[in-house]
């Protein structure tokens, strides 16, 4: 039976993985046991996907990314070069903490910039934008832009990746898609979202 996905000859895919049609796994990447990877994902060079990680459809992972056990990513997530997730809050070489892994969920359409670090136990909201080099130490809201170490809010971003500027009535229009967004009680939503 032919594979429904592509994997470079140097990639390692352990037993028990489910990999969707159209997915591409590039040079020197390692997909560990019992991972679930959706359709049409692109996993760059030298990526480590630890056991039981779940990735949705159309997830784009750039080179040198580490995704550790406990991470789930919804559809259309972008993980920039060399970004990393953690899964233990207080690691020690001599202490086995595999039963203490914390979970991190990355929402649909979120983007995580190059060299960002996501400290475990903090979810990333849908369409959130994590700036390059940011260190995320708390939960990030839907559509929120965060940058720095520790990461702090710098505004809001549309689903098309454009910064949103809200008027006095709490409305903003994406400069690219012309879709309208609303802000209420420090939460952003797309108007007439389905």
C-alpha cells in the first residue's frame, strides 16, 4: 500500500502514528510514537514531535521546532523556526517527572514566531500571534498579540494577520479582509462569526 503522505528518507516515523493525506515530513525530523498529524501539514527539517502530540490539518512547522508531549494544535497553526514548547514546569535531570507533564493547547489559526518559547500549561487562543523570541508564561487570548520576555500584550490581530485598531464603540475592521471585529470586556470576536 502506498503512503498517502511524503516523508524524506532521513525522517524517522515511529510506530503507532496517524499521518494525514498530503502531509510532508522533511529532512532529519522525528515523529515519535502515537502522534496524530492531520492532512496537508508541512513539518520542516530537524523537527521533533514527541509521543502523543496531536496536530490538526494544515499545520505549518518550520525548521528546528520541538513539540513535546502534552501539546495539541488545532487546524491552520503556524510554528516559526526554532520555537519550542515545554512540558514540565520544574525539570531536573535526576528526577523523573513524566507523570507531571502539563498540557498546552494552541487554537485554530494561531501563529508562533521564530525562537519563541511556550512554557507548559498555558494555552494559546485562536488566531493569537506570538512575536519572535517571546517567552509565553501565561494563557494568551483569542486574537491577542504578545511579544517580549515575559510576553506582554501589544494589541490584537485579525484572522488575516493584520493589526486591529478599535474605535470608541469597540469595533475594528481588518485592513485586508474588511471583516469586522468587536471587543468587549478585553475579549475580541469576529462579528457574525459562524
